[in-house]
């Protein structure tokens, strides 16, 4: 096969194909140079060619670069050899040429090198059009198609009878697929792994990933408490059997050689050596596998096994290794015939394994004492003993009976001794012909029973017969008892009594010790009160026994479980190591999975799930419609079969059924999707478009039914009849007789209010002039009046205000005059109106900062740009210096107190907004600066605002008290349509708040409260005006009596704007208060100001006459300027004349702000 132009020879074809991607940039350089020099005759050029990996980098490539074929005899000169990069194998760093641009490729010219065009392609059908004078654009040429390697013909899928041959043939023919990646397992694969259980073959890389993946982990058994968990196991993808060892390096089938090479003539992945693996299937064989290294299980052994004798040794046989039983041996079936252990009889059993066992032949036998004679088993014979017995006849002749005793009977001997008076008391024993000498005879007993004193020392009269008593000495017995102590009793006959010494004995569990009599511990150990909490082997119950003997064993067992075990150790069974004391003997009794409550587990209490129910059902089981039936017999617990037919149940509502399959009674039909009209639970409303399946429909309106107490109504939302909040848990709300406040205790109908606990309502305690106010609890009860009649003492400021009031009346100064001065800029007011709630909070923070003389700087939290602008503007009005710090989004504002800061403005932003609203309601004000104040339209806002919830009395009478207001309310409210008891409270601005009681506010909506207030306002306003208490307005306040909105916010204001329009001058009443105080408490510390000296005229009478003449001249002017002139007189009167009488006020304060 001839090589195409530009293709290396055949010996380097493999390297060029494997590393073809490394020569693409060189080919492109050569192509660019070819197209640039197309049509011009030049000398041959030397291309830069990289062959394979030879000489790459610093000569570490392993490929062998081959020069391109030349047009002649494929020879190159010595000068052109170094130009072939990677031509030589090894370190090619010395001949490394730089990579050239395509336009510079024409500079490399050789002597014997053919043109580049002839090396790549002779003709190009897609070559661009040649234009003289212009370089040819680079064009990517298509590589010549490589000839495909001829694939060997694949055979059909193997049908060999053994696994090894099928695996080999399928791998060679490309039919064996890896079960993980589903790709073919070929002979050229980089390692395989075969399961020793199912013999499935996988790619080594695939099985490594599979074994380390969490999805392949076998289920671990939960380790008991205190025990190390078992080692991780992974599952084979073929048989799902757990494996302990992870696959490592690639090996052959017999695992003798690592990474075996594929050799022709050998099976794939075989090392060619003898397999040599021990056979385990179908039985263990001593012969190793003689086959060549192969896949799958080893074939059965075909060799002959060793000669085996039968169990009795009479016969022998030689069989095939496959038929030889190496573990159990074989029997010939003849009678064994071996001598039994008794030495007399032979084994009658057929040829058997092991010893013949005990001889069971029955033989006649007699006991040692001769009382019993019977047939016993040969194996039950004891030691043979010769016995004899002398029999004396009536005529005086004697006969000796002799026999051999071979067993001991359970009878007592009872043979008389030689004295004829005493009898033997021992059990069956060997007999002698002559009777045994009496053990109580005088010649036998020479000492007392304890053996310490001879009888001659105890008594002077010696014993003559065996019936004489044996005297006792006075010494202690001293016999060693079974407990180890000695008998403390005096010398005595018979057995020693039990040991009575006090000793320390451990209890059964060994946890506690106790002092008790020695013999009691020997009979039974004491029990302590310690309860064993060990878990039984079932894992469900505790031991619960007192002084358990197995409690100490539990600790030893758990300590053994905590020890680390090797990976290849045998897994412990579930009940391994449990003590006999901690084996649960209760019946399990759990209900079986069949679902029948009468079928319960009859096994002992155990771990894990119970077994299946063993009962059977001999009745048909069908679905609900009866068209799908299961025929008996069936296991207990069989559920009705699923049915493919539609459900035929009818709905109670009458609507058609939703199509669905037949189902059991435990599953409900789909809900009805139709919409209907249903009445609500309370019966007040009828709701439309309600889902049919809803049984309870609620209208969300309050119930409103009168409760059993008769004073309150149910506040729960729509509910069933009879489910009202009984007993009533609302506040009582009745007026207390002591203070008049509503009772806040839980409803206690029909019991009257006890009034024993102090009233918790808050009231204002004032001084006589009501300037000083203090909030306190009422504390009134039957035991005392509390703080109702408590008053405060007036101070110097009260006296000063009273003197100012007297002087104001003398000078005709209106105390109700309001100061319209606004200390804030228009920008501040405009920004305040956009978010008044947030702005009021920031104003409060600035006032707290201004009131604390110790704080000199303060930082705000990061906020938005518009909020920072408001802080800058408001701080400028306060007299602070501000600075923005840090970039976004952490940019914040810092405040600094400077010498130009004096104090916070006396008026709040809310007060100034009201002033501006009154000014713009009367007339348009002139713009003060470039940034003008723009009032927010209140008409539109009030239409959607919250309704009013109370009254406010403005311009109250001086020295007004709560008792006076309460008296007017008690006389006026019964005349209205809503006879309620209004709550009276004084505000910091000296205005009076009137609100409905809390019981009415809770049980009534806010809109209904406003309607109620509108109905009673005319009557109440007339009564308050008749008593000269003040003016009544609607107001909305919060829970802290902070005014949020009032009725006069939309009306045009009074003050100097009224005077500018020509309104008549209002005269101040004699007892009127000294103006209204700001609703915002000024937080400032008292300062010691240096009093300025007041200049007093020498002749004050002359000055007074001059002032009177001046007032007369002003009074003669026209009526149009009357109000303005009067205002000027009043303002002038506050100068030298008022300065002689009034105490000096701070600069910038008006009469209304004198407080």
C-alpha cells in the first residue's frame, strides 16, 4: 500500500495516528506558506515537522519522529537532518527549532527538499481565486482520510456450556459488556475485576468507582450502644452480595501476576500459568486446578481420590475425587463387632463413625449391702466388691452367704453391731461376715466428744457398756466448720450447730456489702435494693430485677464489644455474649403484619420484625365492586386486589361521581369539585360558590351573641351554635365604685366586683395649678383611696407662671396665642412628610443625643441615600455637624456636637407640619428659599385614614381637675344614645383625652366607635361649653395616648395668621391656662444661666404716663389696623414695663412656650 504524499512511512504510521493532534499547527504553517507562494517557482523549502513525541520539550518524549517521504529515494542529507524535530529518539533539546508563523515558513529552504505543495496535496478544488500582487489567504485544508484499520470478523455470541469458555469467547468477539458502563470488555482493556460469587467481569476502573460510591454500600446492622460499628461493605453489581475487600491493582484471573500482557494463543487477561486455585465448588478438593489461568469457577476435579477404609476398617474403596467424601467418610453397612468398653460384649450396630458408645446389655446384679437384686445395664456397673453375711439358724447352725456387689442402692444399711443394741446408720456399703464392733463401746471411746479430754479426767466412774452416756468436757468444741470458723459451743455430741458469728457478706450482684450471721450467707446471699437497668437480648425490655447476679457480667460484655475487631473477623450473632439472667422470656405478643388483631407473635421476645402469619384464608377476597376476585386458599392478611373498573359508589351530595378506579373502603373517593351555595355556621349569611365537599363554611364575622353573663357578647368568629366562649373570659368592664374606672378582672357574673385589689389604671397626679404632672397607678380599693386625692406641691415655676397669668390679663395678652415660628428648614419638613413614622423615630434619637451632655459624637446605622439626606438636614437644624463615612453599602452618618449647638428645638416636626398646614390653608406663603415647603394634601389622606377613637378637650380651663370633668360626663352621658363611661386622662400638652372604656373598644369595631362618638359629640360639646371646660374635638390616639390625628388638622389655624387677616383680638379669661405645652417632652438638663440685670427707670410714673399717651394715639387709627396696632402695643408692653414686673423669660420663647 503506497503512502500518500506527506504521509510518513508505514513503520511510523502508528505514532502519527496516535499523536495526530500535535502536528496540526505545523500543517497549518506549511499550508499558509504553500498558498503564499502558489504559482511561483522557488527553491525547495525545509518544513518544520514534529514527528510523534520524539524530542518534545527537553527530549523526554518517547515517540520516534519520522521525516516525511521525499520525492526520490526517500533519503536526506546530513545538513537537513537536524531540521526534523524529534527525528531521533532521546534528548532532542539541541535541535529544538522555534514555532514559525505561516508567512515565515518560506524562509526555511533545503537542498533536497521538494516543494511543500507536493507534500500535502497536489490539487485543491476549494482553493481561493488567485489575485496577482496579493498574498493568498490562509486556508485550512482537509487532512487526507486515513485508511481504516481492518476489523477482524466478529463471531456469534458464545453458547459454551461452562462459564470460563463463554467469558473468553465473548471478550474476544466483543460481546461481553460491563454491567456498570455498558461498554464492551475487550482484550485491550486496562484491567478487569471478576466477582468470586457470580463470576461477572467488570472494568477495573468502573468497579473501583462503584465500590467507593455510597450507593453501593451494603446495609449496615445498627451496632448496640457502646460497640464499634461493623466495617463498611460494598455490594457486587452482579449478585448484590456484600464484599469486604476493595479492588486494587489489575491482575490475571488466578491473581498470580499483576497487569498481565495480552499474548496470542492465551485467553484474555490470562497469565498463561497453571490456575492452582483450590476448588470450593461443588465440594472442597485437595487437588488444585490444573487448567491454564481462566475466568469463572474452576471445573470439577477429574482425578481419582485416595483409598478410604470404612469406619469399622473391614473394607476399603477407591473412587473419583468428585465422589469421595473427605469430610464424613463412608460406611460399609456390616455389623461393627468391635469389643465394647466393658470387655465382655461386642457392638451390634452397623458400621459407624466414632466409638461404639456405652454397652446397653442388661445383666443381673446385687447391691453391696445385699438388700436389692435386679437387672441393670452393663454400662451402669460400678466397682465389684465381695460381700458376705453370716446367718445363724434356730438350731444354732451358722451359714455364710457370699456375693459380689456391683452397684450401690439408696437404702440405709441398718445391720446390728456386735452389741446387738445399736444399728449401722450409713448407706449401702460392703458387708463382712462378722458384725461390726459397736462404735460406742467403752474400749472404743476413750475421750470426750471433742477429743480434747480423756474420760478418766472427767468422771471417776468408768463406762461399762455401750449404752452408758459419754460425758462432755468444759472446753469449747473447736471443730472447723464449712465456713472456716471454729465451733464456739462447749463440747457436745452430734453435729455442730450453724455458725452464729457476724461477718461481712457481699450481696448477689457484688455491689454492696452487709453484716449478717455467717450461716445465713452460706444458705443464700443477701439482696440489695439496686435495680438492674441492663437491656435484655430482645432490646425492648429492661432487666428490672433487684440485686441481679448478671449486672457485673454486662459491663464485661460491653467492654469486649468496644474493642476493635479486624476487618476479616466473623460477625457476631445478635445474641452473642448475653448472660442467662438477661435473656428475655416474655412472649413477643406483637401484632403480625396480617392485620388481624387476634393473630399475634407467639415467639419469645426478640429483635427485628416478627415473622409472617402462618394462618390461611379459605374465602374469596374481592374488590368493592366484586368484579375482581382472588380465589382461596390465601395467606392471612391478603389485601383486596386492585380493580381496573371504575368506582360505582354514589355521592351523598347527589352530584355525579368523578371518574376513578375502584378502590377499597380505606381510601376515600375524590372530593366533589362542584360549587354550591351554603349557609355559614352561625346562620347569619349565605355564601355562594363554595366547594361542595366543605362541610363547615364560615363567614368570618364576629358572633355577637349575648353571653351568659349578660354584659358581654361573643367575640369569636363564625362558629357552630353553642360554641360561644363560655364561661365568659372577657374583662368585666363595670365601673368601680371607689374610683370609677372599669374593672379589669375576668368576668365574674353574677358576683359583684370585690374591689379588694388596688386599681391598676394609670392616672395623672397634678399640683394645684396642674402644671406639674406625674403618672401613677390609681391603687384605689375598699381599703383606701389610693392616689385619687393625692396632689403634688407647686414649685417656684408654678408661682412664676401664675404671676405671668395675672400680668397677661392686666395687659390684655391672649394666652391662647400660638407661636408660628418654625425652626426647621423646608427640606426637612418635606422629607419628614414622605415617611413620618421613621422620621419621628430619628428625631427622638437626636433629641436624646442632644439631652445628654456627656455624649459628643454618635453614629447611625448604614441607611439609604434619601434617609441620610434627612439626617443631614435635621442635624443642621439642631446645630450639629454631620459627615458621611464609608462606601456603599456601609455608608452611614456621624454626628458631632460643636460650640454652635445650644439646645434642641422646642417644637417637634409634627407640630411644625401642623403650623405649615394651617398657614397654607389660609393663604399661600411666600417662598423663603429655593427649597420651598410643600404641604401634603390632608383631605385625600384623611379619607382613607383610620377612624377616630376618642375626644380631646383643647384650651382647657386653668386648674381643671379630673373630678370636674367626671361630674359633667356622669350628668351628660345618660342623655345620649350610648351611655358609656369615658376614660379621662391629661396629656403632657395639658389637653384632656376622653376615650371609651377598654371593654367597649375590644368588643366593637373602630368604625362603629367613630359613629358612636359622632352621635354623642353635640350633646357632650354643649355640656362642656356650658361649664367653660374647653373645646371638644375628634382625635385618634394610640395605646400610649400619643395623638396621631385630630379633627382640627384640616381646619384653618388661628394665631398670627388670623390677626393678619383682621380677626378681632381675643381677650384672655381670668382663669385661663398659660397656653398649650408641646406634646414632645424636651429632654434637657437644667442649666445654671446667669441672670441678666434688669434696667429699671428712675421715674417709673413718668414712664407709665408716656406709655398711656402712646396707646391713646394708636387707638385713634382706623379699624382696619386695629388688630395689628393692638398686637404691637402688646409686644411693646412686654418690653420695659413688663420687664419691671415679670421675671425674665428665655429669648425666643412666647407666652405659650413659657413652660
